[in-house]
C-alpha cells in the first residue's frame, strides 16, 4: 500500500476519533476537547510531513513545525479551560 494511501487512512481514522469525541449534546468537556485537539495536531503533522514533503526537510524544520503545532494546541486548550474560570471575574 502506498505511503500516501496509508497516510490518508490515518487521517480518516483521526477524523472519526474527533467526531466520536465531539459527539453528544452535553458538551465536550476538557477531556473531549483535548482528544479533538490531539487528533487535529496529529492530522496537521501528517499533512505537513507527507503531503507537503516536510519529511525531506532538515530535522530542525520538522522540530520547529511540530513545536509550533504543539504550542498552538496547548494554547487553545488552555484558553478553553481557563476562560470559564476567569470570565466571571472579568465582569
């Protein structure tokens, strides 16, 4: 099986995980949001690595992109968790 086909299958699996974690009317909660963000981070990494040929780049570039993706995911998760706590204090 071709590498891009396997990558595509992994992307579809991660999409299914995101849909499963986000399913329900009671809200995601921190665990569900963390799972969705982790799946999105892995998807972005796979797209950068295989479809945009980042695997051919120097190791420093790959580490920089992965670090930026991780920091972005952590920032979004932190905002999701902290805003309900500090929101009432700002009113």
